[in-house]
C-alpha cells in the first residue's frame, strides 16, 4: 500500500500562508517605516478604524483571527504610544472597550488608502468576476474552517 504524498507547493494551507505572507509584507513596509507599527498593531488599528463603536480585545481576536496574547500585546503597545484608549467595562472589570485615539485615527486615515491601493494592485490581474469569486470562496472557506476540528 502506498502512502499519500504531501506536495507542499500543492497543499492549500501552504498556498494560503504564502499568499498571506506576501500580501501582508507589501503594506507592512509602509506602516513599519512610517509609523513603527508591527503587523499585529496595524491589524488592531485597521479593525478599530473600520468600526463605529468600541471593541473589546476578545472582539478584536474574533475579527482578526489573531490569538489573545498577540492582541493583548498589540493593544498594550498601542495604548502606551497613545494610539488607542482602553475604558474598563463596568459589568466586567477584566474587559475593556478599546477605541482609537485621535492620533490613532490619523494613522488609520493615512494608511487605509495605501492599503486599499495595495489591494487593488494585488488584484489587478483579475477580472471583476474573478475578484468576487475569490472573495466569496475565501469567505466560504473561513466559515467552513470554523466548524472543522482535528481528530
């Protein structure tokens, strides 16, 4: 009996990781050089900047699929730089509502257009239909992965 062969270049998790790393590194140069932000700090700013209300660290974890420790460190670093504000929740002293400060909003407003430009350039080789198909399939995969467990 022959055992299955894993060909890394054809392995979907590997392909997704490579594509993600390449995409993240494109915009990372802009915010790391200009603002000294890590990828994780930028993701927190990006998710908070796209909100009309405050989020808890748990909400940031859920929105970004980042782990709790990484989100906590990023929020702490951003708070120490005055880019986010934490307000303890009265009903749960362990949780805080996190919002961008005015300076955090300014950074978001400056970087977000660049991020959207990078996205447009990344997808420039795709037709409108292919872009929509890609987004639809990625969302479907994400939803499915929420229900997959390893045995």
